[in-house]
C-alpha cells in the first residue's frame, strides 16, 4: 500500500504521516479545521527538520512534498489505507468511520484505527465493510518507537490483518505484535496497572516519587521510572486508559487511584502542563 490517508494530525497522526512519507509513501492528512491543519503541518515541519539535523532524513523538504494536509475528508477517497487518529472519543470515532465508509471508494481499502482503548468491533460494525476494519496501534513518539499492535476484531478478515502487517513491517519498517480486541491490547494492559501501582505506593507515603523511579531504573533496568513515564504519557491519558480498562474488566488493579483523579482535576497533567509527579521548567 503506497497511498495513505491519516485522519487527525495531532501527536500521533502527524507521527504516522511522517513515518509513512519517510518510507516514500504518498500521504494525505485530514484535520478538523484550518487552524488544526496549520498546527499539524507545523508539527511535521519541526519533527522533520530535527530528523534532518540528526542525519536521519536526507531532505526534510523532499519528505514534506509527499504530505498534503487538508480539511476535506473527501481527499482520502482514493487511499489504499486510512488510519484514524482523532481524539479518543467513541462517538466521534463511530461518526468518522460511518463517513469514511461513504467516502473511501477503493473497495479493497483498509480502514484502520489508532485507538488505545475503544473496541475495534464498535468501529467495524458501523461500516458496510467490517472485514476491512482493523486496529493499527502505534506508539508515541511514532518516528522513534518500533512497535505496532495489530488488532483485528472478530469480523476482521485474515487478509486485512496480513496486508496491514505487510504495510507496517515491510512498508514502514516497524515490528508488529498480534493482540485480541480487548481494552489495552498487550502493552497498556500490562503497563497501566504497573503505573497505577506506583501511584498507589507514592500516595500511601510508602516511598518518594524519586525513590520509586530510581528503584525501577537502577534495580530493574527500566529506561525511566513509572511516575516519570506517567508524566510523559500525560496523567489525563493515563487516567482515561485506566478507566477503559476498568470498564472492560472491572478489576481493582485497573481502578484509577484518588491521587491520579485529583491531579487531573487540578490540571497537573505531567510534562505537557509543566507539573505532574515532577516539575518541569
Ligand atoms: P491529539 O489530541 O494530539 O490529536 C487528535 C487530533 O485529531 C487533533 O489534532 C484534532 O484536531 C483532530 N481531530 C479531532 N476530530 C477530528 C475529525 N473529526 N477529523 C479530523 N481531525 C480531527 O491526540 P493523540 O495523542 O494524537 O491521539 C490520537 C489517537 O491516538 C487517540 O485515539 C489515542 O488514544 C491514540 N493513541 C495515543 C497515544 C499517545 O501516547 N498520545 C499513543 C497511542 C495511541
């Protein structure tokens, strides 16, 4: 697949567009407004300039030439694969998949979602082609992290999963793992309860944030501790994923601890707001 559509050019969508264009593919990014489209293009330009400065991309301009950022969803009509990366809101995604089904003309096109927690089945069944709807879950930052989780729903065809695997592995140079269509897939289902346990440990006064993180870095060879990682992911996102895991499995280990709820209410969301478990300049 060489013609790629990405809907939503935020943190993840712009990353998916970047890796696709860096792999020589023709990319259309659809944003919801002119302002958001401008922001998406700015994100792409800054990221590609950094990659060029580090020698990872020969010419940022050449890569950018393969990307069009637009506000009209009709621009994805001729795409072979469309990856949805809009906000993590089930109603918004369901509405978008209905529209994509109407707009995308290639009968073999794959309609993928980058959702972290919404069941792929809910998106597949609102289209006339649920066999071609699949989860392709990238990791943040997309240009850096190698992993992609492939998530077929019960109705996704084997052919769709295998074509998606070929696209992410041979097309984009990523590595795929297979997951069932369950909240959290593999990585978040393991990572989120780990982070929540660290928050509970800190909340109870058992150890300081610094010591919890140093413990995991120095004692378990993690690249960063769980509280620093929560600040990086964003405490709002951490809480949202925990809530969808809890909703799905009803297990206490997925329940967001009160401290996490209060920090989100207070706007202490981690790196993006300058303060979470740590303070950032
Ligand atoms: P984000 O808020 O940075 O970006 C979302 C973008 O979608 C925004 O730019 C917004 O303008 C745009 N948008 C919203 N509705 C739209 C519509 N109808 N049409 C076109 N554009 C629209 O969010 P993000 O962090 O990039 O997350 C996007 C998706 O990726 C979510 O489903 C999220 O769960 C998933 N995800 C996020 C991460 C992460 O670490 N942030 C990791 C993996 C997957």
